[in-house]
C-alpha cells in the first residue's frame, strides 16, 4: 500500500498538469480523481510514480562519482509532509491536510522545483550551494513525472474515467496529458542541458532523450515540403543517402571524419539536403556509445535572436567530460556566424568537433560580418577557408530507391514511378542547381493526388491562386481583399526566400501600408489561416503565436521569380517600366519602416506583445537592419532573374531605412548592382556601382572603394569598353595592394587577363591569368580561380591545344560543381561544349550546352544564356540543322542587343553570317561580317577582327569577288599567324576552301590544303573538327 501522502502528491501533480492554461480549476480534477471508484487507478499510478522516481534517481546517482543521491527515495511520506507544511516545519498536519497535500503548482517546472526542495529539506541538502545537485534532482524528477503521466494515460484509456473528465470538466484528458508530456519533455531537455539560458534563447539545443520521446510529425508528408526536423531524422526520415565512396552512408563518412578531429563544412545548393545530412550526423553522434553530447543550432532558430553568447557556448563545451559535437546550420549568416569565435577560442581543444552547413555562395562570400569585433573578422574568414568541405554527392539510384521505400512506409502512399525514371527526371532538371532532394520531394505524391507533381507547376498554381488578375485558382480566397492576399503571399515568400524567416509580426507589418486597425490585422491572420496546409505549413515553437514558413526557400524564390517575370511583361510597354515592382516595394517599405517608425513598431507590439524581434529592433536597430538588408539583397545577387523587383536608386519605389549604417547601405547598393549586372542590365549596375563608390569614398571605406572599381571594370568589360575596364581594374589592384588583400589582387589579375583576351593579346592574357592562379593557390581561390581556369581554357582552345583546353575547363567545372556555383558551372559547360564541338563530338557538345542553357535560364543570367545559345546554333549549323541554328542565333542576338553587349552581338553576327552564306545569302552574310569586324576593331580585338576579315574574304570569294576576297584572306592569315592562333587560322582556311569549291576553283585547293597542313603541323596539337573537314574537302577534290 502506498502512503496516502504519495497518492495525494500524484493526484495534485496530475490535476495541476492537466488544467494548465485552461479555465478549469485544479480542484475539480482533484475531486474526480479522489472518488472511491477511481482509487485503484490513482494508487497504481502513485506506485508507478514512486518506482519511476526511485529508478530515475538511482540512474542519476550511478552517473555521479560523489553518490550524493544515496537514500533520497527511502522516505516519501516525509517528503510529502514537507511539501504540505511548506516553510513551517513545526506545524502538525490534520488528517484532511495530509490527504490534500497542497500542490496546486503554477506549472510543471514549479512542481519539479518544489519537490526537489522538499527532498533537499528532508535529506539536509543545501541546493543553493550545490547547483549541480539541484540539476541532478530536477532531471530525475522530470523523468519520473513524465513516466507517471504516461502510465496514468495508459491506465485510463478506454475507461469511464476519461469520459467523466470530458463530461464534467470539458477537458479531453488524453489531449491534455499529451500536452503535459510535451511540456515536461521540454523541461527535461532544459534541465539536463549543458547549455545556459542565453545560449538556449539564441537557438542552441542539446540533443536529449526527451527531445525524441514523441517521435516525428504525425503527418509525415509535411516533412517533404517544409524540411525534416531532428525528430523526423531520428525516426529514419528520410532514408540515409550514400556518401562519396558509394559504399557507406554520407553521415557515416562525416561522423568518422569529425570523430578523428576534422571540423567540416557541408556545402551544397538550395534543396540539396545539407541540413538533413547535418541532422543525420548529429543523430549518429548522439546515439554512438563512443561519443559525447550534441549541441545543435537549426537554421532560423532562436526566434530571430542573433547568436552572441560565445562564452556561454564555450563553457558548455568545456563542461562536458566527453567528445562534444557542435552543429550549426546556415553558419555564415549574420545570426549564427559568431560561432566561429568559439571555434577560434577552442583551437587545439581535442574534445570538441564542429560541423557547419551553408550555401556555397554564402561560404565563399563570408567576411566575418557577425556580431564580433572588426579585428576578429579577417581571422574568422581565414578560419572558414581552412575548414574541410563536404560537397554533397548526387542522388544515386540506390538512394532514390531507399527514399521511396521510406516515403511509402511513412505515408502509406504509393510512388508510381521507379527509381530510374525519377533519377532521369532529377538529372534532367537539376542542372539549374535545384537540389536533388528538393526536386525529388516534388516528384513524390505528397499532395495526395491534386496533380501538383512538379516544382514549377506547384509554384505556378499557388501564385495564380493569390494573383488578383488570374482566372485560375486552386482555392477560393474571394472573401478577402485581393490586393492584401497577394501582398501577404509576396511578404511570406520574401521573408522565406531571403532567410529572414516568417515571423507573424513581420507579415503583419503590412499594416503599415493597409492600416493598423484591428480589422486589417484580423484579415491578415485569417489569410494566413486560409493559406495553411497548401501554401504555408505551421511549425510549433516556443513562441506564443508560433513561426510559419512555406515549403522551402527555393520554392519561395521561384514564387518571387514568377512575380518578377510578370512585372517585366506587364511593364514592358509602360513609361514606368524601369520602376521596381509595386507589390515587392510595399513589402520592403513595411519591413524597413520597422527601423525608422516607432509608432509602426508600437502598433505591432500591441498585436504581438511578446515579440522578441520587435524588442531586438528597439535595442539593436543597426544590427538587425544590417541583417535584413544583407539577406534581402544577397537573394537578388544569387537570383538575377529577380532584378526587376529591386529597381535601382533612381527607380526604386522604396527607400533604405534612415537607421541603416553607412557600411550596410554601401553593401546593399553593391549587391543591387550585382543583381543587375548578372541580369545584363549594365547601365543600371554601373549606376549602382557609382553610387557605391561615392558613398564608400565619402566614408573612407577602402575595401568598398577597391571592390567598386573592380565592379565598374566588370561592367565596362561586359559593355565592350576594354580601355575603361583596364583602368578600373588597375585602380582596384592598387587599392587591394595597399590593403594587403591578396585575394583582391588575384581577382584583379584575373580580370585584367579577361580584358587582354578580349583584345586578342593572348600572351599577356595568359601571363595575367597564371599570375592570378598562383595567388589563388595561396588563398583558396574558389569562384574566381574557376573563372581563371575557364579563361585559360579558352586561350588554349584558340591556340589549338584542345587537350589542354579540356584540362583547364574540366578543372574549372569540378571547382564550380563542388562549390555549387551555378553561374560558374554553366560557363564551364559552355567551354567544354566548344571543345567537344571542335573535336567533332557534336552529341556530347549538345549535352553540355543544353545543361548550360537550363542553368542560365533558371538563374536569369542573360549574358551566359546568350553565349550558350550561340554555341547551340554553331553545333546545329555544323549538322546542317539550319532552322534550329537560325532560331538560336536570332534569340542570342536579341538578348545581346537587349543587354547592350556589342561584343557578344559581334560574335553572333559572325556565326549567323556563316550560316546564311551556306544557304546562298551572300549579301546578308557580307553585311553581318562587316558589322562584326567593325565592332571587334572598335574593341581593338585583333584576333576576332582578323577572323571576321578572313570570313568576309571567304564570302566575297564565294560571291564572285575573288580578287578582293583573297586579298582580305591573305591579310587575315598574316595577322592570325602573328598573333599565334592556329585554330582560328584553320577555321578560316576551311571557309576559304569551301568558297573556292563553290566557285569550282579546283586549282587553288591544293595550295590552300598545303598551307593549312603546314599550319596544323606547326601547331603540334589536335585541331579537331575544322581540320578534319578540310581533309575531307581535299579528299573529295582529289577523287
């Protein structure tokens, strides 16, 4: 028989727990539990509670060398009496008082603390002087409390007690007990954690058994839209993928590397599975008997609070006597990057390993802009460069088979497609660096048969549903203000795509535009509710109102891309076509007003009185506004297709916050310039870079000045003004040298090599590029190193050394692929396509170019898209597919003209001229080549101008103007020989021979063939396809 006081203790604990946050009094629940007919159940639970507590305390005691918990559970009656008496230990309890032990605690944490105090008083412990003992007691009590509640629920399931509870109190007991268990699980995790409160509040958690006690989301299909939680991964969702060696899981590869002392950065594109892999490694570490605790910070955790508690995290690591793993998602983002100060402080400490993840572009651009002293930032940047990189391998057939099996088991849905077909679909689509896992998630039947089986289709359906001008919708939202619905959709996707995170108060910031009356806020809340489950997915947090997010950052970015496309189409014929998108601007204005308008913040505080983010803006407006600007405008740089949403300084219908620090304003202008440059809007980008230079000069920001000169040089180079480009790059080089920035120097040498190559000075170009490469090898070059290699590949190709060209381009491709550099990868594919074409392998060349085009179109990088289309046309022309060739040439020409790229225009005009000549349109061919030659001469590109002149001579020969044509050809041969461009010479010989054949001037063929052969022999390299064509023409004549 259990003591009456213990029964009363459990009765009151249960009553307090199930009535928390309800209007039902704990007394009513106590009265039900005390009824005679339920005494057996309650006494059994009391017995279980006593046994569970005894077991928990014994387990805790076994872990402690000092054995302070010996004998704690020997006398529960004394503990219960102590609880009833409170501080008055002399008071004798009446029988009624003994029966009712007053434990109507405010919450579970108070209950656990008071019981621990009673135990301490009974046993004579001083918990104030021994905080570790308090932690041990409270941890044991929490586990016991949880076990007792679980046993109680199991005993009453299906009995009339559960019905009585619901009838007499209105409480569904099973639901309340489930809530109580969850609260206790969180409490247990907090008590047992090595982490102090500041570190926990800033997003860190320690993996504990309580964190996984209740398994994954009961609706597992949601994981495939919003991402996998630690609980999902602990339950085996999704299936493990193979690592680089193809024999063991990727998580095992990383686990072993981390265990051996190698800190790692998981790098991948959006939707590639970076964070999921980090979670899988963390779970493997957590479950291993040979490793210690895991301290984990998920992306967006901390409720928007920036991680700053460096010392707290350091102390938590040192407090563990085992090998600790620290995992941080999106580690180089401003909200988390202070973790690298912890890495630096613990350098040489062997009992900790660090695992990070982030996008390739974010890691490469990292400059230590977290909440640390400026003197620390360069060291952090170098530290990040020194970490081992783990680049996610592509999903294999085996990976997909395992994912399918896990998905079907978890959801009960059948995947109709086999692994081969899904893999082929993913490979055909993911060249735009939409991650394999993201694409796979949208190819699985998550939506339950509504037809949305593809990523773009899924985005389009939802966009059209929220668009006021669309007649297509998959949900009826007509009861709401259509403009507000559309703006809420844009705000949600903007917050999600940028990485700021969708906090409800930020969505309600639209009240700045629509009014802060209660009707507006109610309508925004109702719109959010209407979007849940198909546009939004709720994620439970510690916040009162929770945090919400869309399916994935990539999904949200594609939604914004659709908005940008519509804006470009709708404004094409408008006088206001240069302005930024009004809907996007309303969202930015509403967000930026949070930093300048105190009344705006106050109105939102009335709606969200517990908002930590608004409090943080009040306390640190300069820090938060810098984070917001960086995340929003870096999104534009990463996705140039969004350029029309942003506008420029003179056309944007939004303003930067007045609160914005000068350095942050300078960076935002620079990023907006990048977005337009990569989109091919060179005038707009030049305008932004000039504003950046003015601001940086005014405030003495030397690094920004150096970068601005470099960016202005890139715009001049892309616009064909090589003289200005060279001057700007030289100015940038001098600034970087003064700063001692070797990476900046290497970048400038690379760009000077680009100018020299464009001017036809291949020797100088090669010298600059090789000098750049030498510097990059000292400073971990990354993206710019890949550009250098790509340019060296082009020079080698023009020099006729196709094997060397392929070697350079393959290395460039590998770097960009490993870094998930989408633009760089696309450019390397173009180069490889040209090499394959020049080798006569047109099928492989077409594959390379098609992959490049998909990437360029996805990103909205128009210059690259136009170049790839030009090569596509060249391949089609070789195969005499003149319809495809003409279509590709004309589209390429249109793009180059739209972005005012005369050099690109000249290149395409030359290719188009060759095609129309082959079709007998000599006059058109001559006009195009004359225009091409004039442009190249204007840019002082002797190489390209000589080639155009030679091709023009071949057209004149074919058209009957043989004397003039041959004179041009002889001059071109001499010029190209002096430059040292044998491949180009062979190309001109080919067209010359074809022209003489058309005129049936057979006597000239032998001489031309001998000269071409001498050129090929002197080159001592494989000149590929063009030379093979010459030999074929000669053989046909000889026969």
